[in-house]
C-alpha cells in the first residue's frame, strides 16, 4: 500500500499499544488502557469492515449458563471453578451495563428458560433433580435461588411439560451494544483501522513489528483479542467454533418473550423486534463447524427451521429473512486465556461462547497485565 507521509505520521507512528480485534474484548481492553495511560496512543486493527468473529454476530444473550450447561460444566470442572466462571460472567455483564448503560444496549431482563426435548427423560430428570444443588452453589453470589421450575406458558410443542427458569437472565441489542462501545472508544481518542488483516508479527529489542496485508509498522506493545481466530497468529489452546443463526420476518402478535436454551445450550432462541432469532446446531457436525469460514450449511439450517416448525412456532406461520454465522473461540476448558506471551505481546482469547458476559471483564483484565 502506497502510504503518504501524512498517513504514516498521523496513523502509524509512535504507537504505544496496538490491539488486534475490535470486538468486545478489544474495545474494552483499549478503554481500560486509556484509563490507565491517558496520554498513550492506542490503535485497534480490525480485519473486517465491521467487527468480525462473534461480537456483531451473536444472539444477544446476557446469560451466565443454563441449568444443564452448569451441570455439564460440573462434570469437567471443579465446583470452585464453575462458581468462579459464573461469578466472572455475572460481574462481566454488570460491567458492560455500567460502561454503556441499559438504555444504550437495550437491556431487558425478561428471564431465561431451558426447554427439554420430550424424549430426553433422562436429561430432564437429572437437571430437575439437581436444581437444588446448583441453587445452593450459586446462592452466595446471587442472594436468591437462581433456577426454578415453570410450566410451559408459550405453547411450545414436543418438549417436557415443565421448563427451567431463571429471572436473572437478560437480553440486549447486539448492534446497539457494539455501536455504543465503538463510539465510546472513538470519543476517547482511540484509533480503529478497519479492513486491515494482521498476517504476522515479530518482537524486536524495543518494540513489536507488525506486518499487515496493507502496510507494516511498529508498536511498543501488542495485545491480541481475536478469540476464535487466535490460532492464526499465536500458538494457543483455542479452536474456532462456528455458530449459525437465522431470524424470521416480523410475526404479528408474537407472545414469546425471553431467552431460551435447548439441548445443553447447543440451540438458543429469543424474541427481538417481533421476530424469533434462533441459532446453534454445531453439535450436529462438530468437525465441520470447527472453522473460521462464515457460511451456512444445509444440515444445520434445515435443523433450525425444523425446530421453528415443530417446537417453537408449531401453530404460527413464519418466513426466514436473514441467515448468518459467527465464530466463537472454545477449548478443553471454559476458562478464558488471559496472559503475557512474551516481553511485549499479550492475549485475551477463548471466550467459550460467553463473549457478551465475560468480554468486558477479559478486556480489562488483559489491559491490566501491561506496563
């Protein structure tokens, strides 16, 4: 790219901190750095024309884990680890709301529900019989029972008669959240360069040399916030996990209100603007969905439409208006990776599909690692 003297001088010189990724983690990291170092020059590089990955692609769940997800986590994590994860998610959501305001992100606490397939008697019985145990674990943090049993008030079909419900779960408008977060960063003098893909970097004696698909420059310190794309730049225990989503056209007199989980969180849906947004299904083909390609597959899209027809909207006609995919970052554990990789390079990745909940917290924690 043929840069002018002015472009080099004003955009790519004397940079204190460079952040790769303008999603929730990257923007919160930049904001925290600006708090700590008000005079610092901070540049965010974003590979897409909009934040790519999951920050603008997610379903807008302000959640901390459904009953079955938490019980599943207890099989692979210690009780202390699970409690810490949930506390981190809860505190992260509070931080997001405090940073931007409930109005700015259109936060609504309509509660979260978990549905159980009518044939999944074993899973249903296990979750319901262990609800008290989970409530006892979480009560010190939430000061009340987190989960309770409710009847099916939405006329869903092909599911167990009763649902798990938590009043503590909410929903946001993802687009408003990212616009507000971006506007806040820009107002603080943080520079965001879009459509710039970092290809490689090299730590030198006194700085880090960054090579992009358009130009090269140097920065004092580098912070990597690319989540599911992290393995393209660093050796980290994080794999991409594609999440496919669809949304209906507006539905007249839609009565469904809240956030909903099905099959240990592998499917999720909610109301938004008189529509139903539905996503998930990567458990149908884990290997294929371990990708950074943002396309849709027939097997998953067909399953999502089947769920709409048979379970969610069995007596309501609907049309699909949009389909899209996002890329999450997952691993063998749900603990995020927040660490220093070398003298001048740091990373905050592997959000495990909980970016809205923990993204703010991860970004700030990452920023607090640097000098």
